């Protein structure tokens, strides 16, 4: 029993130490993460967009397209695209142009997943099928069919 407790304590400690070391090269305020750290927490930006989405503040989400924060820009794009798909929002021509620019952008954004994956990637990479898979569960959860 003591050995099991020690193993659990070691794993939790290792995760926390990794969290601190891994974060040195990422920007926590400009991070996209749907299940980060030991507890599977959402990043600050994901939480912010989630609140706006729950409160149906779609225009506020659209305003994030022009944010200086690349994580906000990404979250705005994936959320607005889903809203458009569900006929809950209509994009202006200007917004469509901005979305296309964001999808081609080489600007960096920080991402996290679990305890140990922290990285910076180009925004355009975030729209690849592999990376968009991370966002898909979040989108599916908040856009459940009624």
C-alpha cells in the first residue's frame, strides 16, 4: 500500500515539475488548451470563449478575430465557423477575409495538452485536420444537437 501511495505522489510531483519546466517556452496568456495539466484544465483563452459562447455573446466572439492574442483569434475562427454551420451566425465579408488571413498566418500560438505537451505552433498549423481534432471535442460538447 505504501509503495502505491509513493508511486502516485511521484507521478503527481513529476507532472507538476514538468508543468513548470514545459511552460518556460510558451505564453500562458496566449495559449490554446482544451485539457491541460494534471487536472485536464482548459486554458484561460478557452475558458473565456466558453463563457461568451454559453452567454450567446457571438458578436464578442467575432470581435476576437482582430485581437492581438493569437489564441483568441484561433478560438474565434473555430467557434464562428461552427455557429455559421448551425445557422446561428452570419459572417460579414470582412470577417470572412480576416478568417482566411488567420488560417494562413504563420504567427505563433502556444498550445498545451495534458501534463507534458507544451509547444508553440504556427496558426495555420492549428487548422490542419490533426490539430483541429483537439478542438473538435470541445466544439461537439458545446454544440450538442438539441
